[in-house]
């Protein structure tokens, strides 16, 4: 079974990137309390590293202190938790359903692509390097 840690180790090997230290337990607990829809895999990411950049693709995951609620669209649209961004400007966010979404910066940050899990998203990023 693929885990966030397995995939990050593959990035570390293939891209010779360093993974910064983890977020504090207090920060992770606060994120979980304030945003109960955040899936365990995203919390696992922060247990491993408090943000990072995958240099080969330019994908960035923000440190916990920079993660923010973002609301796109009209009044009735749901809020997402923005956790990172792609090099070309699209935002990486957790949906209220706990999925990982790519929000299109050229189209009012509407959901362009969606993954069931952070592992699925990271696996796609890794395969782009092949």
C-alpha cells in the first residue's frame, strides 16, 4: 500500500531533494480541530514535513502556518483549505469532502481536477517525472 511517506521518499531519491522537518504536534492538532474535513493523509504530510517544494515539478506544499481557508465562487460555494500551489499558479486544496483538488487560477479557481487522496495526487506528480 502506498503511503505519503513512501511517495515522499521516492521524490527524495529521484529528485535529490531534502524534506524539511515536520510541523509541531500542536500545529497539526490545531489544523485537525479547526478543519475536521482534512484527511489523515494531509495530516501525515505535516507529520513528515512542515511544507516542501518538489523542485522538479515546482509543486509547493505550504507550511501549516500558511495554510488557509479559501472561498471561491459565490456566497453559496463551499470553502476549501488551500495547502499548496503548482508552479503555473493553480492552487492545491482540500475540498469539504476531504478530496484533493486542483483549482484553476485562470477560471475563478474552480475545480479543474480532483483526486480521492493525497497519495493519488502525489503518485501523479511522481509519474510526471518519469
